[in-house]
């Protein structure tokens, strides 16, 4: 099929106001992890309005929209849950009423990552308008609980819905660049125990917080010596939380727990990362327990799908057909070379490619630095760019990379 790239761009520009309105509708519906029902139903409504062939909501609460009935299944994904708003005093506008000023759209979820959903839905309309259907089926997913547990939604889609696309385009924010990998991550728990006693005579007990103190310092040093990778960069760790147990504020603490956010570069494993912590002298001396967290919060439908909090690193080679498809599409739409890079943060690719080996490639509106920040924003021009790209990706892939 000969793709009319100029017409695709014109259509994407034509639908800029519709994408803006749809994105602002999504922003106005608070949708933190496990509370996405209203925004999922709003997305289903928009998919049906623009002409998707089939739209359904799976038992976990993900919305799945299908275009076409060809043999090559290609998926595009946006998680549509958001983090909370944090300290409201740091916002210059209402995070849910949002803001629109020239090319800028503001509000919680604008970049991370409901903008990707707006662009995907209208890419579907462009495909329909211009008759770009070919020997492919396009699956557009709006997925839940990613902010709580990245990839859990796609674990469910692959393992329970039984869906395995040939590749997936992640629409997480890339500043309209092509991203082909990310570090992995895991959530580690370290626990020390003690013996409580009256705070007036602390020598009678064993303070679990004191046992944790040297562990904290050794973890800080461990961070500096983690493995590096030429593409994904260095592994890292930081202590993200600390908790204690004590009979009262007048007693010696008999329990202390810290949470570690551990970022895994290429070649690191969850077993190895746990063992690095277990091998620390202070951990051995304190007889501390080191373990992975598990996640088992119910989705908005009530479904519980437990998983370990381990999210593997992944990277796609530049010569892979999925990466070449996006590079080719970008050149032909915009007549310039794209930037090919990687995410700093984690995405649903940890399950899609990290756990299940299904290739992932990234291209999305908005910028990484807007994610989780006050005054989050995206750009209407990004929505136009991404809608055009999403509309041509399936056709280029089928025409140029499939037998």
C-alpha cells in the first residue's frame, strides 16, 4: 500500500482540537492507580465514537480497542493511571481542571501519559478516514495500575487474555523521539529486629534503628559501585522509605524496615541484586532479612493479580524491524533524522519485552521530566506528531518487514 504521508499529516493537524478536548476530558477525571474506572469508560466512549471496530474492557479493567482484521497483530499502549498531585501549593493551576495556553496543555496525566492515549485514538480515526487498513490488526490499549506496578497490566493481557502482538509501541513520553530500551527495577525490603525496653534505660534493649544505621551507609556506598552498560547506563539504588516498630515514643524500637528502589542495568538479575545487599557486612552483623516486595492491590474491577516487584531491563536492537519501521516512518513524515535513545524511568515494557520477549519500541508525546511533577504539561504539536506516526507505523511494518 502506498501511504499518503502528506494527507496523514494534514489529518493529524485537522484533529488537533479533538485530541486537545479528549485529553482535557481525561485529565479532568482523577485516575490514580486502582481508581481508573471513569477514565477507562471515557476512553471506550471515544474509541467507539471515532470508529474502532471492536472495544472491550477486560477483567482487570484495561480497555482494548481493535482496528482491522489482518493477520499481523500490532499493539500500541498507554497506561492511563496517574500518580497523585502531591503538594497542591506547588501547582500554578488546578491539576484536574487543567490549563490550556497556546500550544500547551497542563494537568495531571498530560505527559504521563494520557496524551499518548489521545494521539493513539485519533491515529485510529486517521487510519479509517484514509483507508490505511492493510493485512494487520491494530490493538490500542489503555492500561491500568502501571504507576503502582509497571507491567502488571500487560502480564495480565499476555498471560490471561492470551494476547501476543508481533511488537508493541509504548506511548510513554519520549519528547517525540524513538526509545528502544530502559533499565529495569525492583523493590527491596530490608528488616532489622530488636528488643524493646523503656527509653529511660536503653541499654536494657536492642535498638533496631541503630542496627539499620550502618546498613544505610553501606547501601549508599554500594550504589557507587554498581554495574554500567554502554546503552542503558549505570545501575542504581536509593533508600526510598523507612519505617519503625516500637511500643511507644518512650521505648526502644524493636523493628526497623527500609525500602530500596533498585534500578537494574543490562546483565543484572534480581537474584544478584538481592545477594549484593545480603553480602553487606552490616546486614550480616544485624542478621537483617532482605526480600522482594510483592504487589497485590485489587484493580478498579476488584481483580487481584499478585506479582513480585521485579521489573526486568530490556533493549531492542536498532536493526530490529520495529525500530526500523519507526525510523523510516519518522523520516518520511518529517523529512529529518529522528533521535534514537532510551528512557530513564520504567515502562510497561518490563513485562512485554522484559518478561515475555515481545519487542517494544517507544514514541510518545510529552517529556520525561514532566512525569510526576507539579504543573505537568504536554504540547498540542506533540499530539499531532504522534498521531501521524501511529497512523503509519502498522502499514510500513506490514509493507516493508513482513513476508
